[in-house]
């Protein structure tokens, strides 16, 4: 007879945002979009784009709040540089 064990975990909003944005930096923005849309219930396309563009982020653990992202943080400045470069190359 097998034993059933309970496994629990928590997801931090920042982790999910960073994972989706990493996909964008890797050149697969559709996968970043899919991660957000599939991972969150009732999230609109527009909100996903705001998150991927760096305007908004998710705060909290398991229960997320959509908040303005700090566009002046060093992490976001580096992200903006990478996506600007990436999309500049795609438009050549």
C-alpha cells in the first residue's frame, strides 16, 4: 500500500515575474506571456504586457498584488537595456 504525503509550496510574485521576464530576454516573449497567463487566474493580456514591459510587477506570496514596478532600480535598468537591445535587433 502506498503512502500519500502532503507537499506544499509557496510562489513569490517576484519569482514569477523574473521567470517570465527571463523568457523575454532569451528572445521568447510569447513564452513569458504564456507563463503569466497560464500561471495566474483572470489576468488580462494588457496586464501581462505591463509586467513584461517593466511597468508593473507582482508583490506577495501566493496572493499577489499588482503594483507599479520601480523603474529606477538597478535590476530594472539592466532589464530595460536588454529588452531595448533585443527589440532593436529584431527591428533591423
